[in-house]
């Protein structure tokens, strides 16, 4: 997914002929934010998953929350291209739910 968002951002940048920043091009801004938002959220999620896995958390939980997280990030990324605010809101809410769930599970696994 990151690779796809990278390609979309590169295409938007070439189309707008803007090498740095986004200028006033809304489609370039949307593409770069979809790309940036994905990596910003994924890094912290992967760190939490690493900590959970190293603490021996149930594998089914890890697979399930990972699947849900990916669906959330897809929803969020698609919202930038379709200009559907509800998809973005749903994506953010599910992403935060995954973070909180991982935090609770991590605290539980440490006690």
C-alpha cells in the first residue's frame, strides 16, 4: 500500500510540475497527505505490534488487529482521492481504536 501511495504522489507531483511542496494544487496536496499520513500512522502501529509480539500476545489477535488496521488505512487513503470525508473519519476512528486496543493489550500482557 505504501508503494501504491508513493506512486500516486509521484504522479501527482509530475502532473502538477511541482518538485517540492504542493503549491496550490489540491490533487497534489491530497496525494502527498495520503502518502504521509499512511507512514506516520503505520510506524507507531508497527512498533506497538513488535512490542505485543515480543510479549507473547495471542497470534489471532495480532492478525486480526493488523487486518483491521490495513482496512482503516485503505479507507483513509481512498478518502483523499474520492473526496469522501466519511471514509476519512471512519479510517481515523478505526486506526485510533487499533492503537488503543494495542495499548490495552500491551499493558495487560505486561502485568
